C-alpha cells in the first residue's frame, strides 16, 4: 500500500517506520514546505499535521479520491463540514482523537460506566489528562472524547477546563516532561470513589492504530471511526 504522510513530526516519523515494517511504502512526506502534492501516486493518506493545515489536507485528499485518516486535533469545530464534504464527494474519511487500540476500548468502558452511574447523583465526575510539554492543545482530544461519552449518558450539558458549574463536566489538563498520555475518569462520592485509568507507555500504540486504520479503510466509502476498525460496540 502506498501511503502519503501529511505532517512529518514525531508521530509522522513513527508511523512511517511502522508502516514500512508492515511492508507498506511511504510515497510522500508532506510538510509545511511542500509545494506540490501528487495525489495520483498514493493509495491512502494519514494526516498528523497542525490544526491550521488539517482541514485543507483532508479536503484535498477527499476531492482527489484518496481515503484519508486524520489524528490531528484542534480543528473539530469544522468536523461537520468535513463530513458533508466527504459525503458530497463520495469519499472515505476516518478521524480519531486517539488511534490506540487500548484507548478505544477505554472509550467504550467509559461510556458504559457513565450509563451505569447516570442516576447516582451523589458522585461527582471529573476527567484528568496528563501529556508531554510539547503537546499544544488542552484538553487533549482523547479527554474531549471521554467527556462527550459521559455527556451522552448523563445530565451534564458540556465540558470545561476546571469548571465548578454542576452542569459542566470538569477536565483538568497537565503538561509534564515526556508523558506519552495518561487519562483518568473519577466518580467521587462521600464514602468512596470509582476510577478508570489508561496509561500509554509510549506513542507507538497511537501510530500503529493509525496504520491499522489506513489498511482498513482502503477501497471503502463513507465516514468512519476506530469503532468501525476494531468492531467495537
């Protein structure tokens, strides 16, 4: 499979290594200085660029008939626009806030627990995420996905960083050293608490999941998620 990488930072380099280990070919490494893109020479694109570049990268691939995987965060206020664009052009698009297999199982567990706890109002829910100091956005896309899963099952109306509003789910963000990614969801009551937690030991799981998604989406049409790739839920 011929893969084009949009964005060639740490994640792009790790994806390239893992893809080549799985006998795929990296045909393009597209970064800020790239002036011409040969869509004809790629089977699938993987976008780990920047919030400013992601929308054009994704739309360009879809318009050219190239299936595209995106893990770039910080642009999701335009997500519905991309879905509509993909459907209009009969394209293939998959976005994930986190491609790790373990994290996607964690997403399902999070929503299931939220459903179980929805009527137990004595428990206060909080989300805490910790990442390396080079991570630009806060909260993480993974934390936002966790929050949305809880909001879908409970009376919370929205999420916010460090909120004290009872209708708003608080997210705490930490940026420390070289932490690959830790996410905790806590249900705290007066007599006990329940906590679920995912710890990434390194970033390889994110990169591997993105390559798996690229392998899966080839020759498909539509808008997908990692739930489709992993057949979850």
